[in-house]
């Protein structure tokens, strides 16, 4: 098949999706506003959209029409068998305007859960995109309900997980050089967070939980990855709480280094206030056989078995979060049992290769329907 995607090329989720289809032999094109960055996927042909500018300033309004025109021209030139947009509000809306079929949309979460409530135009755009899609995939049951409420036909929606590469994310010996580089002694247990430092991920609750954990487990260390608008504020909060030495703000971690950071850690934490489905970083931690402590919302309860693979905690509750972290840090045996349970969950229900093969079958069915 000749496949064309509309998506953010800088996102690791986009890169992993298109890489699968290029690797199994399809001709893959990607139209994006952003470049790949480091380590681009092989055999994927990128078509960058150019903004309309006056000097160095993009022209709003007209620029949107200019980008849609570029997408339309690219599609006409490429003549793909199928068009697939990731993100219903941006690329999905633009793809729908081009009226190419068969057309698939994959929302990522806030584009259908949050954005339609912010303005009438966003709501209309999402509804238009979903109505014009021939098929919709998403990674959470609650997104199905949200999209049907926006007018999408439930019969054309299917839950497909982004999946974890369980060959890369798996239990492995710790990287001693990385531990030394981070300045974490061999005897210190490690708690890791991989969410961005933006308000929606509520990293503040983890920072406020850290002193409570350290009262019970003084040797504990916290790796807080990611960048975002709140980084300086969070670092200042850690300093004010007197725990700056125990918290390691390491910035964004390159994807190829993530397995080393996870296998170095003992407990994974996500304090996010919202996600589309199970967060990719949570799934990757589970695949690496880590126990997890994550917030209780959305589909998380479908993935994390309370008291078997980890714990679900209320939103914005540092005290309960700290209690669960301490419980896990105080028992290596429980961590091993919980971690093994989580690894099996991902192998059985969220394997990257299995999920992408499902998408491939959907593509084939759509092409057969459009080319009987």
C-alpha cells in the first residue's frame, strides 16, 4: 500500500506508527508542520508544510488556508491509497477539508475531550473531521463515548492501542554508568516520573509527596524527566521544601535511552490529570516490570490492577501518593511480584506489533471497500 499520514513528525508516537508500516514494506509518506528531529525513521518520506509569513511572522487565518492547500496538493501529487490523520482537531480537520477517501483519523485525547469545550469553532472542526472520516481509531474506551457524543458513528470507531515495543522495553540489568552519571548511589531506591512539566500532568503533587516519602525512606531518589512551562517553578518548590538534592530534574530523555532509565528505577509514578488512554510512558514502565502508582481517571483502572500491579490514587493528593510509594519502596519482593504482573498485562494486551497488525488489517478492509 501507498500510505500517507498527516501528523506531527517530531512526536515519538507518530514516528513509531509510521516506522512499523515502512518496516513491513509499505510506501509511507508523512505530511507535517514539524521535522523528525534526531534518529528519523528509515524509509519514511517526509513532506514539510511551509508557513505563509510576512517577514518572520506567520500570517494567521490565511496561513491555515495556505497549509490546507499544501496538503491538498501533496495528496493529489502522491495519489496515496489511504490517508490517515493523527489528531482530530489539527491534522484531522485539515485532512477532512481535502475530502480524500478512504480517510482514517486517530484522536490523541485532549483534541476530542478538552478542545471542543474551549470554543464553538474547535467543536465544529472536530465534529466535521469525525463525520468525514471513514474509520476512527483511538486508544481508550472513554474516547469512544466522547466521540459518539460529538456525532461520530460508533460503528466506524475501534479501540487500537499505540502499543509498547516489548522487545526494547523489557526487564534488564541496571545501567551502572547512568546511575553514576545521575549521582545516585547503588543502595538508593529510585522513583521515576516521565510526564512533561506542564499543568495537565500535575508534577507538583509528586514534588510535594517527595518529603513525605523521604521521612520514611531517607535514601529514596526521584528522577523527574521532561521539560515544560513549570520546570523552573517546580525546581524552586523542591528547593523550598529542602529536597533539591534528592530530586533529579533531568529534562527530556531521548527515546532510545528510556529503557535504561526505567530499568534503573524501582517505582514509576504518573500524576497526570488527564490522558486519552493508558499513557505510553506508563505502559513502557509496566513492560519493564515496574510497579506503578498512577492517578485514578479515564481508562487507567482497566490497566492497573489495584494491589496486584500497583495503585490508583486520587487526583492532587500528595499524602496518599506518598503512602503508596513508601509501601512499594519498603518491599523489594512486592515490587518484583507487581512488576512481573504488569509485564504480562502489556504482553497480552498492549504489544506494539500486535496492535499495528490490527491497523494494517483495517487499512486492507477499507481499500477493499473502496476498490471492490
